[in-house]
C-alpha cells in the first residue's frame, strides 16, 4: 500500500464529519429611554371665542391623548423591566 493512501483516506473521511451546530443567541430588545417620555400637552388654541361645549370637547381630546400616551408608555416600561429581569 502506498504511504500516501492512508493519509488521503484520513483527509477524505474528515470532510464527511458533521459540522457542529451553530450557536443561536437571542438578543433582548431594549427601547431607548427617550421614547419613554410623553410630550407635554399642547397649549390651548388662542381663539377669540370658544363655546363651553367646544372648550369641553377640546379638553376631553387633550385628556384622551395624554391617557393613551401614558398607557402605551406604561406598557413599554413593563416590557423593558421584564427584559432587564431576564439578564
């Protein structure tokens, strides 16, 4: 048997060996803190005349917008806190 034949067989058999499984790492999502702050409610319009009904509707719209923002930000804060607890 030629001396190169065992070496050749060893090299060819190692090429058929299964490769190691790739490592899968999940990276946590972390939102920037700048997205966790609501902007201040806009100032009331400087209209000359507003009826009481118009003023009430405007105030309710501002309050609803703030409540929606506060609810969403509270949910994001809970997600960030849960993410930090897993580390």
